[in-house]
């Protein structure tokens, strides 16, 4: 281990209070959290402490100017009870890519990985055992200078906490293609997992819900023509046997599940195209009877089937995904990798006590 992470354990675990068969998403937090601070140009004092509230200064810059980025990842248990992570290096890289856009100093990738491994190892008993369940991991960084004025902060807190989540039985979602609000434009912050992006999405999402839709399907901000993504998911279309997903263009989050699903489906022999997709192409494919499936991918839901899309007042209904569907296959592949049931041909799954970690 390269970093001297000081560990202070809880006196008494809260784990006995957890009902593994009934875990509300996002509301249960494990015993410990990792914290490090950025001061005088360096990340210092990496430590694991009992999970607890922070004290925050009223002038803390993050509260005013939103300089904050985050990640969302999961640890699962293999069939043999071993904690495992899926492509943790990609999450480390994406956090830094998001941070670079927000003038947040880089976190050494090995510090990120050592922190995640050590924290998950300590709280591994919080990982729910059922396939599809997981320990959700939330790394994030925020600006802590006590200062009024717009400039990059000089101090930051990097925190990672975790919480168990049950199997996500996502019900099919109904999407509203958004023609008034935009999530991101090229040159904006859409490719960063920046806190403010999510704040900006709340009003359009609420308006879509008031019209009977679950989520917004974002279109590009220049022409309202190209499909971008959905809520906290990337989007895939199956058109005439081909799997198509919008190419990342600087305004779309580079979803890690998206990359996994593209590769896994290619392994299975499907043609997967990453290219601009217009909403008109989607509507026309539906009219022609060639729009076979629509689904979203993301760490939380893994794969979520889309059952309807509304555009310019016209709602198209997409046939239900059967057991033979591509979305069902994609979900089974990711869940199977996470549980070790499916062979990890790409070496994406990293056991938490990885020897690579010891050598870091
Ligand atoms: C805006 C947005 N798009 C897509 C995704 C899916 O990304 P991933 O598969 O890495 O979870 C997420 C979730 O992180 C997201 O917040």
C-alpha cells in the first residue's frame, strides 16, 4: 500500500439494523467513509472514519459556486462471497476528467483505488449477497475555501462513502424528448459528472413527470435534433437488428456501463454503432416497424427498458422486451459479470483484495 490511510473504526457497527431484504435505494449508509483534504497543493491526511456529518463553513465555495464532481460505482459479491469492483480504474479516470473541467486538482489514480479498496474491504459485510444487489460507492470532491468570489477554490475535500442497494427491478420507463430545456451543449459541462448538471435537470424532469413521463430524453442544444442521453443513463436503440447509441460528442456523459454493454454485445456478434442519432430517425424507424428496442444503461439501474417516447406531442410505444431481447441479454451479462457467474473475458472485474493493490 502506497498511501498511509489512517483507519478509525466504529465502536459498534450499525449492520445488525439492516434488513437485507428491504433496502431503500440511496438512504442507507455503511459504517465508514474515506476522507482526504487538498491543502497547499497536495492531497493530505487520507483517512477512514466512522460515517458522520461534516461541519461546513457558510462561505464554503461549493455551496455558492457549485465546484463539485462525483462518481457512482458498485461493489458486488461473487458467488463465492468475494467483494468485486467493475472497472474501478475507469471511474478514477472519469472523476479526474470531470474535475479537470471544473478546475479541481487531480486525485492520483492509485490514491483513489487504494481508498476504494480499503473502504470496501472494511465494510464488505454491508454488500448485499443477492445477484443484482450491490454496495453503491459514491466518491466525490468539493471546494472548501471560505471565500465569496468566483475563482477556483484552493482547498477541497475528497470523500467516499458507500451504502447497500437492493436488486433494481427497473420498470419500463416512458420518456419525453425535451424541446425547450437543454442538458448540455458542446463546450459545456455535459461530459463532466458535475453536481450542477443534475441541479439543472430537475425542473425539466419535474415538468416531464407532471405530463406522465418518467424521465427526459435530452436532445442536443443547437438543433434539438440529436439524441443525447436520459436522466442518469446512456441510451441505446435497436434498429433493424443493429444496436445504435449516440456517439459521445463532448456533451454526453461517457457512461462506463455503456462501454461495457457495447463490448459485450459485440462479443455476442451484434453490430453496435456509435454515431449521431436523430430523434427523426427514431420516430421514422418506429413508423417503419424497425425500432425493435430502446433501453438505457447506467450503474444504478444497469439496463432499463424504455417503453414509450414522446416527441412533438406524438407518443410511440415500443414493444415489451421479452426474455430473448437484447436489453435482457445486456443486463444478464453485466449482472453475471458482477456475480462471477459469467466469465470475465475482458478482465474488467477486480477482486477487492487484489494483489495489484498490495503492490501499489
Ligand atoms: C448523466 C448520466 N448519463 C449516463 C450515466 C451512466 O453512466 P455509468 O454507466 O458510468 O453509470 C450516468 C450515471 O452515472 C449519468 O449520471
